[in-house]
């Protein structure tokens, strides 16, 4: 385990545990690696949704000159 990894503990339903354990054996890898791959797949799926959000094309286009931008962003974006 590398320094950048964190140990976690979770509870799984018995059926999920058995299925993951079986999959790990089939792939000749560890149970932990199967769980990491599943988590990475979920994260990738959610990153794609973020990348498809229309607001993301505007990220980095504006320079924050106001200290309250994170709170009053709508006022600055939509003021006439």
C-alpha cells in the first residue's frame, strides 16, 4: 500500500461480497482491486456528467475581482 492510499472499512450485503470475491478470483486479482476499479468507474461516470454541464465551458473565463463572488455570483452574472 502506498503512502497516498487510505484504509477504509465498509459493510457489504453478503450477495455483493460473494459476487465481488468471485469476480476477483476470475480476474486473478485482489478483492481490493475489484473494489477500486468499481469506484473508479463510478468516478469516471460522474466526471463525464460534469464535463457535459454547459457551465463548464465558462470556467476560467472570468476573473474574480469581488471578494464575495462565491456567494453573490448570480448577481454578477445576471445583472443588467
